[in-house]
């Protein structure tokens, strides 16, 4: 830490606060209401808490909870709450008193440190990293030891200057928080924009093409004839695919053909799920894709598991080719990704379905529609299960799928790529601004606690004088110990004894 300004001092926190005081300054009656603050009611990094939950004092006073009162500082000591910044000043408590989680330290100022000043100091990322480094306990349930807080050195300015620092921080941080809120709102709007673009693309609003019912009939006829030719040539596949399950009028242009997923996919490479039990990882085996690898619109290739060629051979029906489209169908169902050329010959698990589209369907257009609200609503309607929901292959085969003329599909894909590029550019700018806001917040706090955010006033009482006065006042107010009463011989304790011999005879121990 840099040199402290004049009038400041470094003081251990244990000299400035009482940690976990056992009593309130004013004890309530059993019928008085008090706030109850679980860990979830302490906000992360904001310095605020929600004291709205209440209970009778008589109902909670004997429970194992942490008592605190208005103005105390709460410090979460358990992981990950401490790292997340669950640190707050108790404000708005019912009757000025509250009980909180036992995983909270309550820090009560002795008058030398302003609670808001202390809260902002503890919220610094550097302080939390240091506290994390000294945590003790088992993995997953580690806690900050009390001794760390007692010995933590606080740069302490005069009390009046602390109040000025808090006011300046409130001003700077509130403006920063307002900016961050705008960035978060922009992120939400950009994601909504992408969903809106998907819906527009899937319903024909991104295309200027026009047509009539004859165009839809032609598209439908060409697809079914092409599919039938593949059945005849290969001698495999269902000659009569399921028709689309159309539950209501769909908002597609008149010149688009509405077909089923089975009608627009390859008759031999049918809509299929993958390996039931991939077995242990085989380093030189066949890669297979899990739902966890389907992140956003892309496949994450850095964590692919591999199965043996023997297990893969049992599921040859679900092997992948370039341009195939995958749909997650169990658990987190509805994720959509396109298979890249690098994964030709790979496989999938039972939680994923492979769609091999006919040549008349552009795989990129297929991904656009499958990600749209129209198809996702269909999945939610047909999903089954209680603890883990999933979509049956049969329901997937008869899902409605709109097919524009091929040149119109390509036009929609091109426009969607342009819109996606714009959205990603804006998201990157928002993400960069959010990162800069975090850096700026750290800098503001560092400036505050090094004495550079407000000017020093030579008329302020030096903090050393304040501490000395508080120590003197506390020493003068310390209760006197009660004089021990003189006890009679009959009230004196018996001398210590020990058992000797086999008959348990007791004899006095020498004093």
C-alpha cells in the first residue's frame, strides 16, 4: 500500500469492530418483530441486503443464527458467497434488529469506522482474493477464519473524511452502476433481437421473394420424388414418411411447402438417436458428441469423448456426415448445431438426434428454422417426462418444417448471417465496455482507500486522537468485577482426590 495521507493510520479491524456481538444494544421483547436475513437475501457486490422477511423475536432467539442490528456490516465467510461479494450494511431492519445465516460475520463498529466505509473496503476484489487464499476447511465448504478479519489492516482516515469518501463513492459508483445496468439491458435487447430475427427468417419476413400455391406444390413434389428415388436406388428407408403434424395455422408464406422433418430428410440416413452406453473414454477411439458439447450455435470440440470402434459399429445408423444437423432431445432439449467437416464419421449419444437433410434443403436454413420460436414451441408441446423431459424420435419425425424454394433459402441464410454479424459486433462492444466498467470500479475503490478521491481537511480530528478517545471511554465504562463473597468452611470445595488400590479408596492429592 502507498504512503498514507496525513491524519490517517493503519489499524487492525479487530480494534475497530466487535465481531459477532452476542447482544443487541437494545434487547427486544419476545413479541417484537425482527428481520430474518438468509444468505440469499444478501446481494452480491452491491452492499445491500433484503430485510423484508420477519419473525417474532421469541421464535428465533434460541435458534442457531447470527444476531446483528442496524448499521452492522455483514461479511459472508463461506465459499462461494464470499468470493461473490455477499457483503452488506444492515439497513432497514425491522425494529433495528435482525438474525442472519451462521455463515455471516456481523461486524459492529466501535465508533472509529463508518460502516459504509468498511463495507466498500471489504468489497474490493483484492481483499476478497486475499480472504480466499486463507480459507480453511474441506473443499466446497471452506470458510474465512475469524482471525483473518481481526488482523486485517484497514487504512483509516479521520471519521469526517470517511463520511466524505463514502459520499464520493456513492456518487461515482451509482453512476457506474447505472452505466452497467444500461449495458446489461443492451445485452438482453441484443439477444431478443437475435430471436426476433430468427422468427422473421423462419416466417419469410427476411425474403423479398413472392409466389403462390403452385410454387409450394412444385417444391413439395420435387422433394417427395427425390426422396422416393433414393429409396428405390438404395433399397432402404421408409417409402411413406409421416406427414407433418400441423396443430394450427402456421404463419408461413403461401408459396412455401409445409412438410414433416421425416419428409425432408434422407430415407436411408433416418432421423436417429445415438449410443446408449459409450463406455469408458478411449484415447484413439471414435469421437462422439454429447449435449454438453452443443454450446450456443456451435460445437465445442475441446472436450470430445471417444468410444471404442466396437461400440461405434453397433450404432452405425447415427454416424455423422458433413452438413448433418443435430438436435438435443433429452434434458436440455432444443439445442441446434451443424456438423463441421472435421467430425465426419463421429457419432452421437442417445440424448441427441441426427438430421440428414435432402439436397433440396439448405442445412443452414434448417438450423435457422429449428432455432426459431416456431420449432422450439413444438418441442415444448411434445416433450414428455417428469424429472428429465425429452422428445421422442416419432414426435420429431412428424414435426412441421417449412420449405421455401432453394434460392430463397439461400437468400434468407445470407441475410441472417449479416444480422448475426452485426449482433456479434455489438455484443463484443458491450462485453468490452462491461469489462472496462469492472476495471474502473476497482480503480475508484483503490483511489478512495489511498486518500485520493477527496481532499483532506486539516481541521478533521486525527484518527489517532479518535482511537485514543474511544479506548479511554471504553476503559472508563468497563464494568467493575464483583467482589468475591467470603465462603464458610462448609461451602469450601473439597480437596482434589484420587482413587487408589483395588477397593477404590480415595485419598487427598498433595496441594
